[in-house]
């Protein structure tokens, strides 16, 4: 039985789609959930299934509220969960990965699955809350109206996680019973605990942060990294990691004669362009959200 990699996206680029295709093989199927209904990936060729679900179907069936600032609305994660529950597609494990998670190479997911083969949930952390007095901290006050299980509750960043069919079934039962889900950062770990499922907090997911600018020196092939918003940065970083060690580039204005030095400068140029485009993209998204 295959594993599934499902990317959670808003408006994925052609470059993102092309990378997704490289992850599909005999052991893995790949899906892309697009939150923006009606959006079409440029030059889409049908090689990777795209999931676009009308919000009303998810919301009617309780797949909503995994983002508390979008009350009663289905977003990409809700849609992915709804799709895989309703389609009944068989899988051994299902990866849910946000589009701004940097995947350093094509083998890291398979390596993780081989190394950690028996957990119902793989995630960064499992921060358990047992005391009622602690439920006034973090986001718990905003989650409580949708949380219908007793303590303990738990949370973790879930930019990239792996879940089992058992955990997906528990989520489906909760949506059916209560006609809602709750904040994604609490959903998976809390339901895993209450259904006595196994949770693995693994080092490979330890570099997932809510908000951090990652220095190039910290990027490694051993981890997923979050957030890295611009996918052109992903392309640059994968090239950087795959490039063999190069000699230190001189800061003088002497003539460049070594091919390795030329390649280093090309990578630096690509990085500079990607950073510029990332800023422009963020500005455009803010304009759209503010209605400018």
C-alpha cells in the first residue's frame, strides 16, 4: 500500500507543481489541495491530482474551524481531511505539508517513513495541558467553544505532519459527532491522545517554526524547515545543498576564472532575485487582503 503526500496550498506556482511531480513514484502518490477555488496551476498537465472542494460541502459536514480566525470556514487543511475521508482512498500514511515548508531533497520523506514506521502521528511536539488553569493560556480560550473532549489537551506546530488511517478516522468521527473540528495545532495531538494512538516527536521536524528567518548556514538536508515562503528560495536552497563544497570566493575584483566560482555567484544572484520576488509577492498578497 502506498503512502500519500498531500500539499496544502493557496495558489501554487508552476515551479511548485513541477517539484511535486518529482516526489511521485511507486511508493508515493502526491496530491495538491488548492484553497482558492477556481485557481488553475499554470501549464497544469494532470500528472498530479489537484483537490479543489467547494467550501459548502466541507462546512456542511463539519470540516471547518481548523483556523480560528476563519470562523466556520473550511480552509485547505479542512478540505484535505474531508477529501481523504470521503474518497476512502487507501493509504499506509498520509503526509500533510504546507507549501511554505522547505523539503531539502527527494529522499527525506522516505527516510523518515522507514525510520519511524509505526506511529499514528509524526509531528514536531506534543505539549500537553492537564490543568484547567492552564487553559486560559496560548490559544485555548479561542478553541474551547469547539473542543468537546475533556483534558488533557495538547498542541504542536503542524506545518508538516504524518497521520495514520486510524487518526484520520478519529478526525472523521469528531466532525460527524460535533459538526466541527478545532484549531489544527491542537486537533491532531489532542485526538491522538484521547484515542490512545501513538505519537512520535521527531528531530527531522524540529526546524518547523511559526515565524523565523532561516540563515543559509542553518539549512541542512536532515530537516524540514518552516517558514520559507517563496518557492524560488526552495529551488535555490536545494541547489545549494546539492552543490559540492566550493572554494571560498574572493571579495576582490579579480577576474573569475574557476567554474565553481561562477556557479557560486549564479546561486547568489538567484537568491537575491528570489528574495526580491518574495517581498513583492508578500506586498501583493497584503494588497489583496486589504482591498487596495
